[in-house]
C-alpha cells in the first residue's frame, strides 16, 4: 500500500492525513500504431505519476495521486475504430467536480499530469481559477519535460520510438513484436504558417497516417525506455516537490 496513491490507501490512513497537493493523471484510450495497446497514454501517466510521487514523497512532499482519467480528447480520431472521445466541455465538467471536492476539503493545489496531446487544459484552468479562487491549478505535459533527442534517434509524436521504448520498459507484455509495427510515416499540413507553429488546426488523423502512428518506432528499446523513465520521473518529481512546498505568497520571484 502506497500512502500517496488514493486508490490504494484507506480511510484509516486518510482520515488523519493531510495533503498539500493532489495529482491527477489524465490519459486517453486510442489506437497507438499496430503494436501498442489502446491504454498506452493511461499506463504512461499512471506509472509516471506514481514514480514521481514516490520520489517527491521521499523528499517530504505531502501529495496524493488521484485515479487516472482514462478518456481524452480524440475528436480528430473520430473515424479510428474505438478511439474513445471525451469532449473538452465534458473534461471541464469533470475537472470542476473534482476541484470542488479538493477545494472544500482544503487541498488547494492540483497538478494535472497530462499524457495525451489532444488534451488541452489551459483555458479550462483559467475558467476554473476564476470559479475557485483559493485553488492553484496547473497542468504539465511529461512528454515535453525533456528533449527527446537526448534519448531517442527518431522524434516521436504518437506511438513512435519514445512511447514504444517506455512501454517496452513499463508493460512489455502488452507490446507486439516491433516487426508488427507500422513505420509511423505521417503527412504534415501543407500550410507554411501551421508548419512554422504559429497557426494551428486539428489534424484529421486518418488522412495523416495509415498505421495511426506518427513517428518511427523501429529503434525503440527497453533500455532507452528505462533511462527516459528515470529522467522524466525525476524531473516531474521536482515539479511536484516545488508546488507542494511553496506557499502561495511565494509563487513569484
Ligand atoms: Zn500516446
């Protein structure tokens, strides 16, 4: 029983415990090339949250990891079989209800640990911050915490070398042999502004990639996954510790 994982702990422990910050891992349930499980984003966020929380707990952070939300925004994958979409407006309602509980019970910091590129919480946090002024709500994308090129040869957008390596480390029993994987070849938008990153539009996934993957997974290994997992959880843990231990009046320097 890990005392910082809500789903594992119990009333005997919780009734007298106090926490500074709650962690909400948020995934998605979607196809990941031919070889990775639909739960890839769920598994990643759950493991990264748990390990980062363990490291932070050892440094004295009082934090509690909530159960992972398994559904993400998959509006662009509407025609990929059994990609389960949760609309942004529904996510706002889910967040509102969870934050209402935390706010009422005096846990005034929430970190969303996001695992899925289609999830965008910034605007929701602005609106919820107005509704719950005592709350400090923040979101982080673990997959952007480190420069991929330090660990991997091919850039991963979806189900490529990084995610495949991670899954080979975390749940190798759920990964098909790499010979079964598609090469992750994908098209990009034709528009210069979008390629430069200052304009944006949602990609229609099935027009971009046939395997559902974006990024070549062929060079993925368990060793790369382990090295990356250690580095990324240390970096995420540092954020957890800083948020847990910093008083609201000291947030700005
Ligand atoms: Zn993913």
